[in-house]
C-alpha cells in the first residue's frame, strides 16, 4: 500500500514538472525499489530462480573409520578423495550408548560435528537387559524408558542437529530384533514398531532434545514377497509408519548386489522404484507429500567393466531430477561386497563427477521439527 502511494505521488510530481526530463526517473515501480540517497544504493538481490536445487550428500565410512580417534580425519579424507566433504555422516549406535561428552559414542558424534558435518545416527533398539523376544512391546510398555532418556539427554548435549533413524529396515527379514517379523509378524508386528517409535520420540521431546530430526527408512520393497504386493501384505512398509507428527524425513535403503543376494543387476530406478521394490520411491512421494526424502543407505557393487561407474552416474542423475529427493547416504564400506566409491578408478571418477555438480552441499540445512507440543495440553500437532 505504501509503495502505491509513493508511485501516485511521483506521477503527480511528473505531471506538474513535465519540463524536467529527469522526472520520469523519479517514479519507481513495485519491482524497482527506490534508492535512499543517504544510505546509498541497495545491494542487488541475486536471481535464484535458476539456482540448482540443494542436494545433501551423506556417507557411512565403515566401522574402523567410525571410531572417535578416526572419524574426523576420515570425513576430511573422504572429502579430499571425492572432491566434496559429506554434509551428513552416518554412524551406528545402540541404546546402550553414552552420548555424553565423555562417552565413546558421544565422542564419535562430537568429532564428526567438528568437521562441519551433521550426524546421522542409526539407532539399534537393543539394550542390555532387553528381552530375547518381544523387543517392540517391551519398548512400548516402558521397559527401555531409562535407557531412552539417557540417550536423549546425551544427544541433546551434542549440540547441532542430529538425524535419528531408530530401528532401520524394519520391514526386512534378516533377524533385526525390531523387525516386524520378529515381533508378531502379521499379528501386529508393524503396529508394535510404530508404537515403539512414538514412545522413543515422545521421550526425546520430553527431555527437550529438539535438535533431533527423525528419519523413517524401511528397506526397498517387501522382503517377504519381493513383488508389488502393496497394502495387501501385512509387511508393506507403510504399515510401519508412526505418523506425520513423529517423522521429519522419509526414505529407503537399497543395494545393488547381485552376487551377494543372487539377484539380477538393477539400476537405481529399478532398485528403488521397480516392481520388486513395490514402487517404493514413487509411493513415498505420493503418500507423504510434506516429507522430504533421504535415501538412508545405498550403494552398488562392481559389475562388468564400467558398470558401477554408469550406475553411480545414473543414480545421481535420477535423484537430482526428482524434486522430492533432497539427499542420500552412500554406504562406503567393504562389507558384503566392496560398496566403496573407490572400488575402481572408473567408479571413483563417476562419483567425483556427481559431487562436482552444482547444488551438492557440504553443510546440511534441516527442516523444522515435524511435531510440536500444544501449550498446556501435552499433545502433539503436525506442522
């Protein structure tokens, strides 16, 4: 409104002083702010309409490189190797961990943060004294409250944002104690997982660990059917979802390892969004439209000459073209296979090229927390 008034006044002045040729320059449009001569010209605002979309590259650097005395150097070395230091660094910890300043796990996170990276914690839900069976029911019933509270207090003290992925690959069939098939299967496994997740998040919030962002990362597809079964099967990934108020990011884990799991070679799109993957990437985007997607773990083994290099180039092209995918964590370890980006010169070169693309970030910018307390009510509301 004030801008319109200034324009009207300027136009009247021009009409009265038409003899002054410079008058036309005294009228400012809404898109061209006037210059205050006392302050000098305003700094031009950069045109970001064509700026590349930010992409947050992450990495897991292996067990040996995830020790307190190694992790900071390993992060820097990975940055030097690939041309871009990761903005997210994943490490694996359990509910037994001491995340305080003097604790082993706490030192890992603090050393990682000292490089400018954001910690991404995969949280194993077992703890000393946990029951041999029925882990999720025990957590939901409060048996792990003391341990969860201690972990939450330690994570809070780390400072800076910490990405938290509790009980990853919950829809898998490889005997993780928190997986649905280990907690009742079709008789309530997914619901028990969701209830345990909500209890963990509630405790973190009660402690005031507002620096945490929660990441829901199932395995691609349905490990029990390996087909596009969708909601017709109890182990469908979405049955595990704890609710929008308890999740900040969604994603998936997937690996192209034909010699490891006796499967066909799969490109990134097939691995994450093919029929055997239950069309997961597309379903995540459609089902949770307000949640950014982070691929929590992914990698490929070497294949025929140059195959992995092509796989890497294609994977990053697909992710960068998908507006919902904001980041991904490369599993840079020689484990079931040599998943590392440096497994061959060609693969490393392809990864370096992907990291050199505009928009790949070395610092993570998180979304706001998804759940907020309603003052005086003790309830959660989704943003």
